[in-house]
């Protein structure tokens, strides 16, 4: 019985839909597939699970060791046990939704494997296997989470501008907001504070920089 259980446990993979933001654009980490089928397509970071680790430990260590992040926020989203989901093998997939903030990203961008790349979620390349379905489902989960303040600090742990926040919402929710109304709504929530500083990196008039308050209350935003 133990041998059978171990054999089937090796038919499990852990995958991650790992998101970040850069200048208000929401991006997801993809890896180029180097083998057939779907050679040259892009897939999610993934790894087979062995009998000495949990699925969470497997994918967390993969992201930390392979991509050199110091910290990754991960939470399990769903599993896919369809035996015909892949053309070349029967494989159960346990997926995790993850976040890396822009500060963490800036430290390690140059260390990424050349076959890995951050893609804007509005401009995805050809996705291999059934991972496009996985991305679609996690994007819906991300949308649900961004409707409350729970996850915002993961994306913006340090100073940010309100236009950056607005771009993130517009990208995830696939809708446009009036700039003044969005600003008024977001400030009225009482989640952020003015840093009394300005972003001088962009062009045009410098935008005010804000940060989230400590121990913010989870609130419904929209």
C-alpha cells in the first residue's frame, strides 16, 4: 500500500501564478518551455512534488531558490485532477496564487533565468498546456481580492502614487475609472497617509507619494 501511495504522489505538480506590479502594470511570471509538446511556449513556474515536502514547500522553495526572491506571498487556490489535462502524462496540479512586491523585484531582476520573464497580464504570449485556464481562474481570484484592502499591502509595501494604484485596478477589473473620483474614493477610505514627498522619476508634474498605514482595517473598496 505504501508503494502505491508514493507512486501516485509523484504524479502531482505544484504551480504558481506569481504576480507583481511595475509602474501600475500588473505582471505575471512565466517560464519558456524547452521541451515538446509546446516547445517555445510559455508556462507557469512548476515542479513535481516528492514525498518529503508539501505542495506549498515545493513551490515556495522553487520560487525562492530559482528566482532568488527573499520572500514570496503564496496561498493555495485550486486543484486540477482531470486525467486528460495534459497530452503527454496524467498529472494532478495544485496551484498557488502569489505576490512579489516591486521592491523585491528590483533587487533580483538581473538575476532571473533568461528563460523566465514578467509579462503584462494584458499582453500574454502563447501559453502552453492548460495553463491559460489556470491564469484565467487566478486572475478572477485576484480580482476578488483586490475588491477589498486585504492584499494591497502585498503589492505596495512602500511608497506609491494614486495613479499607480488606479492602473492596477483598471488592469485587473478591465474597466476605466475617472481619475478625480478614484482619488477621492481611495483617500476617503482612510487606509493611506501622505508621505509629504513626490515622485520625481516620471515626466510631467510630480505626483504625491502615499503609503499604507500600519495595521490597516480590511475594507470593501468597490
